[in-house]
C-alpha cells in the first residue's frame, strides 16, 4: 500500500536524537515525544517534579509510554496550525494511522489533574499498533505497584497515582506492577483512545473517555485562541508564532513563573560535563521572555510573569539569586542520581548550583524589563516601584566587584557584559525615575555612577589590537557573544566600537557564519548557542546593519529548520554533526528568534 521506503526511526544504544523530539504541554508540565511514538520524558504533575517517564536519560531503567506499529514504518509529524496539539502519521506497508496527542486543558485553564490523551485513527488499510507503558522509578528510588479498584487498575508511584484509560478495542497482553503492554488493530475510519491520568497526593478523578477525547479539541481551541490573540504582525510571522507556542510550554500557570527549559541534564556536548537542570526560573531568562511577550502582545502572560518575578525578588531581597523554583523558593543544591545520562553524558544533575552565584547582569535585565513593561502600557504598584529603586541602588554599590557572568562560569572576573548590563540597569533607572515611575531621590547619583561605569568599560574592556570589546579585561583577545544583548550600550556610548565588536564576534565565534559559540574556546566542549545567533541578528539590526542581519537570519533558520524539525528548539546546535544539543524546549532559543524578528521588522 505504501511504496515509499519504510525506515523505522532508529535509536542509538536506546537513545533517540534530541532534534527529533516534539513537545506537548498544558501550562504545568511538558512531555517529549520521539518519532517512534515514545514519550521519553514527562515530569508530572509539574515541570520540576520527579520524572514519571525518563528514558531520555537512561534507556535501560527509565520510564516511557510508546505507541508504535509492529512492522516497519515511516513517520510524519506536524503541529496543528497555531496549536500545540501534535499530529503523527505512521505509514506502513499495510496501511496508515493518525495519532493526535495532547496534554489536555479546558477553556478555563488547566485541569485539576494531569491528562495525557492519545487518539488513534485508522486512515488506510490495517495497521497493528503495540503499546508499551513502563513507569519510571526515579533512579530506582520508588517502586511502582498496582491496585485493582472498582474503577480500574490504579498505579502508585511514590506520591503519584496514575490510571491508564483505554477504549475497548485495545487488547491488554501484559500487565504487572510496573508495565502495561497492549495491541490495537486499526482499519479505515476506526477511532480509538488511550489516556494516562495522574494526580499527586490528591484523589484521582476518572473522567469518561468521551470527555477526554473531546478535551483534545478543547485544548486545540484554547491554543488556537491564544495564538490568534497575539498582536504580532511583523517579519517571519510563522516562525514567531511557533516560538511563541514553545514559550507557552515554559509558562508555569499556577504561579506565572517562566522555566528556562523543561528538561535536565541534556548535554551541551556529548560526553561532556555541562549537563544542567534547567527546570527553574532564571531572572535573566524570565526577563527576556517577558520582553518577547511584550513584542507578541501577550498581555496576560506578560503581566503574570512580571508580577511573579517582582514578588519573588521582594520576597528574597535585592541581592538577587540567579534562579528560583517555579513556586518562588530556593533552588535545591545539585545532586547526582545514578542514571546513564543522555548518550552516556554524565553527570545527571537535579538542582542547580548557579543559585549561589553573583551575576550582576541580572540588575540590568530586571530594570530594562521594567522599562519595557511600562512602555507597553502597564502601571507599577508602589511595592514594585520601591523594589526597582532598591535594585538600582544595590547595582550602583556593587558593580565594581567580580562576578560569574551571564555564562555562570566558575572563574569570577570583571566580565564586560556584566559591566555593560549594570550600565543598562542605571540607564533604565534614570529613565524610570525621570518619568516618575520609581522614586527619583537618587537619580543624580545613578547618572554619575552610570557615567563612571562607561568610563571604566571604555578604559579597561576595549582592545585596540583586537578592535573589539573583550570577554573581560586582559583576556588575551577572547570574545563573548552575549555582548549582542547590550547593543543599547553600544548605540549610546560608542557605536563604532560596538559595530567593530560584532564583526569580530561573527568572524571569531561563528567562523564567518551566523551560528555562534558563546565565547572564545567554547567550541572545544560544546556546540553553537542558538540564542546568541539570534541575539546578534537583533543587535545588527538595531545598530543599522539591517542587510547583514537579514542575511544572518535566513542562514540561521535554514540551518535550524531543516530535516523536518518541528521547531522545538534545544539550547545548542552542533554545526559539525547537524545534531541538536542541550535542554529543551529552550526558552532563550525561542525568545531570541522572536526578538530578532521584531528587530528586523522595526529596522527594515
């Protein structure tokens, strides 16, 4: 029936390629689905909960939930237009099927339980499907067990209760405490459903299958309505909408927090040790996502995220932590569960020690975001206004010290980006104070300190030999791509030097291409950083180099959206192998695309 070559998706030593995963979510959690129909990652009920499915990090003992044809097949996948509902088509020699997958919600918001729904429709001929569900053990720290009830079998996994609900045409062939296997035979126009219901330390609701099935369409309507509410009308609108939908995966609706990514420990370089837990809210990432929400016209998301960030900072004080939990608490210290790690890249980390670092650039992130938030038509409350003034004063006092920089490096230095970001903090504080959005008492002090900062930067961070701002003073010609984030400093203080720096960055960190490594020497242990590439597009456009910015944008999109990628971006892309690397969906990657497109629109 199918004359095309049927190459079933391959795994290498049990691992699927990172660039082949698609995501589904509902504003509280995110599941990652491989082309072979396996959900290999899902932390339920929350983004930062222990994983229910974790084969992504250990194929041997990790949990997964797979629906796959029993014979050879090929796969085609696409998101529904303007939606995060995923459609997968399996083509076999005997027929084809359509699987529609959703983490369900309602038009009024998320459900009080987690509901992962998978609808199977026969399209042509007959196809036998094999279902395999293996519950995770959280690195062998919990042992699933089955309890038969009047409503059906319930599985207990630590604090979680789970139930697999299926239509009657699924035939269960194996069932024990930790595993379920079943088969299904499809025919033209057949329609089946399978759903996993999960709750934590709460009673488990058991909805009717018809209601679960209808919520797939309700969820699609909710996604589509949100996308259609966006006001963005600029360049690259299709890519912008898809990145906006990816950012919504990271918006934690119970609090308004914005996670950096939905996964932990996916390597920046195979076999390397840069395998971090990103399921928390970074001040830097949250500010930049809020910026992209402003460009999108996502009023509710923008307000909720900014309010969460402000309240969290007020709660913890003006000495900012780099990251917080999604509930606004302290991120746990790193621990190392005994898992193999993706393609044997260790260590696997839970928690993040960046919580204890000094990162001065966050003050610039927060105050610049507040300025943009107000320009978008929002009004500050008195408590937030006072907090912003306190941040400006703290920044004015602390900017002279060394820090770990935006890249959270173990070596503290006078990183140029940090100094320029502190300049941005006080420049925004002056603007806000002059417009009476924050207390103007200290505005003259902020102006003088801001000018001292630029004098220090111009005296210590510029290299005549390199014709560029350095990574940090006396760093022997090293460059830092994050300077693309501070183009406002360059436009205001020294446009000629900043343009020269961007030329040097593209030449040295991109080797002449638009795909950039983070800083000099990074290519020895990691891949190109997707956000940096888009940040430079934005910076070039803002600095009057629209032609070069447009050329770079086209090159980046051509590189990243090839080979059927569903535009679920990771943190990094290996230009040498054509493979994705790092955690996913990565907020920085998607927000940077949006900001680049907005800059190209504004400066066309």
